[in-house]
């Protein structure tokens, strides 16, 4: 956590988390986030890099929030499952999907090639699983295309 605290004394850990969530949910650009939090674009980039690494590894955010991620019981999932899913997918406990997060174009040619997507430019990818009440799993990030059999490595 020391490196996260050193990024910028003006911003709290709660601010860092809010920046990450705004970036992931709203897709705001770094310039917009920098303006909203009255810091430089470089500070925003450093926060994003520290919390959500662009390379395979264990993201700081996942490590810090790990205790909050719990798998609910089957009964709890079924009780809260939307009717449309419950009727059509009786044994469904979670929905699994891969998501891409846009990143700035890396300066390294190797990194640029690894993160390139013809339809989405430069991205990192995450495998996620959600239940009706929570996001229960977020994989480590990876770059490039991987088939379904490779997503768990």
C-alpha cells in the first residue's frame, strides 16, 4: 500500500477508489478525472497503473477488496435472481463475461502489439463473474486474445 500512498498526498485512498470506479463504470478520460479531482493527468495515470495494472498480475484493488468478495449460497442467488434468468436458466448461479478496458497507447512497441485490438485499439482484459447482488470474481488482467480454455491461466 506504500506506493499507493506516495502517489499524491492530496488524494485519499477513498478518492483513489472513486477514480477507479468512475473510470471503469463511466469510462471517463484521464483529463476529465484530473479536472474533477484537481490533479494532473499524470497523477490519474499513476493511480490507475497502481490499482489496476496493465500487465498480468494481482491488481492491488483485488487484493485490498478480497475480503468483500463472497460467493452467496445457492438459495440466496436463486432468491434474488431476476425472473427472466430464473425461468430460462434454472441452474444459473452467476453470469461470466470478459470485459475490455481501454488503456493509453503504450510507448513500448512490444506492449503496443500485445494490447492491440483491431476493433477496440489498446485494451487490457478481465474475466468477471457476477451474481444478482455482487461482482464475485475478477481475474488478473491479461493482454491479447485468449480462447476460453486459456482464460483461467
